[in-house]
């Protein structure tokens, strides 16, 4: 007979609003989770409630092993398992520690007064702390609470961690045989159990867990071997999956780093290409300017080539100045250079003995005096040109300002 469905509880929207209000609290009652992880925590808990309505989230006080207390989120209720063809509810509490979801949650069993933890259980210690391969191989961000509860249901269905505490009165009432009776003469039956009820208590509507191992028949060796083999294979698959995931994550990190380097080099190449393109455009403009100047010079040469053959070129009229100051500058510069050449020729002549030494001194003194006046005039002309340039710049300043 299929058990009835559980009564519908609050929907996902209700739990989403409830968790959002808890995670958005500030001050002393704020939950100690990272801001960038709160959205994922809410999603994990909402998905857990939708998949397993018997586990409901709330905020409560948690005490660490070192005595520290924290205000954390938990999912408290029951984990449904299937054992021996019957459905049972295992009471448990899932605590989301401060580093969740980057670190796995802490899972504890919460047995009632008539339940006892199975001694020597491979995944549950005497205090009720649960340790399964899924928790040991927790990988952020792919691991989640729904898969965790499914893993707990799978392992606990193979080997239940809780048993109903034996009742001596019930045993004596149902088995009046003397204590010396052989095990083969004792009745071989399981205690009655009920499926999950939609109208019952959180732990299955009064359903009982199997009796402790000393009060039920021993399991078949082949069945025990099969369960142990399955557990071993599952652990090996989890370990291989975790190692493969870690290696792939390292490979992806290396590829991302190489991608970042390639992007940086692409930006450098693009910037260098733009600079080269701009330089090319500048050189093309300079080339056009040089070609224009070359055309002007060629036309000037063709125009004056005939004059050179006729020897009618006026040397003094070849260059024309733009203003009187420039003309004075050119004339006195030419006179200064002419005096410099004359003094050089006199030095050469006196070294060769072409002129007497007293003549050399007389002419050099006169030329030096003349050269001094030329250079003094040049200095005055340059100063006057600077003043003219300053006046021109001051006159053009209002145009730039507008």
C-alpha cells in the first residue's frame, strides 16, 4: 500500500521571503555569512524545502567545540529512508556554518527518547555527528543540500544509524519461551512499522525504527557484503570525481590565466597597430609636404637656370627679406663674416711671409674694431626683433581668447 502524500506546507515563495528576512538582518542578530554567499544559501534552503518538506529552515544558536556560540541557520526535521521495504524517518539537523557554502555543513542526528544510535556505525559517531563521502568531498559551488540529503537517505537506507530502544516488557509478553530456548525456536519476524503519514508526527506518525541488532535476525552475509561493496564503490567514485574535478579546475585556472595573457597581448598589439597607423599617416603628410616643396624648388631652378647661363643673376637680389630689421640682420651678418674671412687670410699671409708683421697688426686692429661694431649692431637688431615678436603676440592674444 502506497503511503499518502504529506499535507502541503508553505510554498517556496514563503520560504524565500522568510530566509530573505533572516539573511538581511543587521546588528547583533545578523547572521555571520558572507554577503556574496547569502543568495546561494537562500537558494539551497528553498530547494531543500521543496524537495524534502520534512526539513524546515530556521535560525538558532549553535555552540562550537571550542565553546564559541554563533547564531546560524539550520534545517531541522527528518530524512526519509527506505529499509526492508518500509519507509522510515531519521530525525536530523543540518547546520550551515559560518563558511558555508564554501565549506560543508555540519550534520547531526537528533534521536528521540525511544531511539538509540547504532554503535560502530561507519558514518555516525556516538555523539550523532554524521560523516559521509559527500561531506568529505564537498566542492563549491556545485555541492548543495538536496544532493546531501539524498546521499544521507541512500547510506542510511543501507545501514540505518538509529534503532528503537528495546522494551523488555514487550519482549516478555510476546515471547514466553524460557531464556534457554535456541535461536531457531524464537519467532523470526520484524517489528511492525508504518510508512510516512501525512497526518502524523514529524518522525513518521508513530512508526518505529527497526529493533537493535541483538533483537533481530542477523543479516545475510551476501547482503552485508553487497552493501559494503556498494559503499566502497560509492566512496571510490566520490574520491575519483573530486580528484578529477580538482584537476579540471586547475586546468581551467591555467587556461583562464593564459586567456588573460593573450587578451593583454592583443590589447598591446592593437595599441601598437594604432600608433603605427597614426605614424604612417603623419609620414604620408610629411611626404606630401616634401613633394610640394620639391616641386616649388624644381620650378624655381627651371626659372633661374637660363639666367645663370647668361650671367645676369644679381647675387644681392637673390634673397629678399620680409622687413627692414631682417635686412639689417642679413647685411651686418654678411659684413661680420667677411671681416672674419679677411682676418683669416691675413693670418695665413703673415705665416707665409707675404706681408710684413707691422702691416698685419695695423690691418688686424682696424678690422677688429669694424667687426666689433658689426656684432654690437647685430645684438641690437636681434633685441629689436624680439620686441616686435612680443608686440605681435600681444596683438593676436584677443583673437585666441575669443
